[in-house]
C-alpha cells in the first residue's frame, strides 16, 4: 500500500487592492508576491526566493494606505482590504534615490540587466554626486572602528572602492561591488550553511562584510561552500576562474552553455548547473528552486570540478584495414 504524500494545508485567499485593481492571493503572501502575480515589475536587490527577507536595500518599497512610511514589499504580508500603490511619485522618488546612492558609491557594472533597466526607468543619475573619491588602501576599511568617523571629502562622492581580496584559490572578494544586501550573511547563517563565518561590521558608511576580527578566510570559520557566491547580486563574490577570465578579457557568457547534471560526490543527489566555455567548466551553480539544494551546495559540489578538466588527449583510432604494426601482438590463432 502506497504511503500518503504530505502536502501543505490549503490557505484561504484574501483580496487586496494594488494600484486600483483587485488582487487575490493566498493568506500569508508578501506584497512583492502579490505584485509579481499581478504582473507588476517591482525592483529588488536584497531579496532572494531561497533566503529570508532582511529589508536591507529598500528598493522594493511601496505605499500602503494608513502607513506613515513606505513599506518593503519583500517582507510585508498582505492583509484583507489592504490598498497598495506601487508607482506614486513618493515611491519613484525613494527608489530613484536608493539606486543613485548605491551606484554613486559602489561599482554596479556587473549587476544584472534588470538593475540597469530599473535605473533608466527611474531616472537614476548617480553622477550628480560628483566624481568618486580615491580608492581605500588594502585593509583600510577593515580597520575602521565604530564611532570614529573622519569628515568626508565633499568635493567627491564617497565610495567603498578598494583592492580585490585574493586570499584563496576558489573565489575572490571584491567589496568595491558590495551593496550590503546581507544575502551572503544569510546564506552563511541560518538560511543555508549555519557556519556564521561572516557578518556585518561597522556602522554607517563604514559598514562592511567581514570575518570575525577581519581575519583571512583560512583563519575564519569559512568552509568554502561558496553559497555566498551563489546569492551575491553584484558579483562582489566571484569564482576565481571567472575573475581570472574577466581580467584576461576572455569571459564571454554569450559563448557559454549550461548543462544540468547530478553531483557525483555523495548520495544526496544535488542538482548542478555546469557553466561551460571553450569546453572548460568555468563555474558551477544550482537552481534556487531545486527541492534538494534550494540553490545551495557544499565545497565539493561547487568547486570540485577540476578533475573533469584533466582529460588525456584521445589517440586516433587505427583504421580496420590498416596493416598491423611490427611491435603489435598477432591475433589469436595466428602465428
């Protein structure tokens, strides 16, 4: 007799109003989920379907009738009769400022195409804050202490530009691209890995992602699972293979293929996506909606692909009618 298949209990549907139109979604849904179900394009940066919302970037804010402040759509649950406005001047002004502040202080050049489209749609103009300040020295931002702030240079836009951290063979950390979305912290913590190797240190503009006491990765609790890379929206965290190819000018996503397969290392059966360019695996990801991985992998699944690259060249096969070599063994039964 077959076992019953467990299913989630049904959720009642509730009605709300979004931009003057009635929407019906399951109880407990977020405003963001309701907007997406209604086909409303809502910008997000710190949100991921496989992570707990932390309301960090505030680019998804909307107006809710009766609320004094704008509310983050990614975490606010819908309510019966709620009236939501997603495209008012107040909302557009707030989203535009968030994008301008981020783009004026952070290198967003490698963020997804959606981010650049949103910046155009909302008229974000980060250049109006002036030319960027000179980059920090290596380790300078890590040494900042809370409560001790120097007066900023008002003639230039303050930035987080700094040298790339290359302290292991698997991935690099380019915090010039970090928008403090907290995704890496969540993936390293209770949402995935439960390693807690990284957290946010500092306050205000001095805030940054750091290991405990800013030690090198090999001295921290990091287990090199790379789940922080998998959720990073700006490529601040990047495979060393990708970083080296970008530096050499050979990285070309248009020439890459993605092949789905199963991780060969253990019996869990994690789903892998192999990104291949020029017949070489350049990085490995996992689908966020996969029921086994939820987009997360271990160090073997994400980085243990180099053995595939070490292929011996195949020797050309001899034609069937070609004469045998002098040093070859004669066929059985012949002398």
